[in-house]
């Protein structure tokens, strides 16, 4: 789940550090897509999940280490 108290969010990107293609998702919030929202990501192995947010022309970053259960789902 992704939530934010930032105003005027223009874009969100989720990256999975150890995946072959790190960019897992990118979106621009609209009236249909708003915060908080939930999504599922395919993650190859235990990895840092990084959220990059652009709001009011500035970039923000946060991350969380995720451990994968058997079967590759987080």
C-alpha cells in the first residue's frame, strides 16, 4: 500500500532493486487513481522496494526491504 501526505503529486514510480527490470510501476495520480492505493508487484528475490514521488517539482524517495516467501510473492 502506498500513502502520502504530500500535496500536488505528479508522478509515482516503484522500483525493485534486484529485479532484472527495476521499474515495476509508474503512474500519474488522477481522480480515478488516488492515495492511498494498493498494488501487487512481482519480486524475484529479497530486495529493497523504492518509491520515488514527484510533487510540486521536487523528488522524494523512500524505501523498504521486503523478504520474499516461497513462490516469489511479497
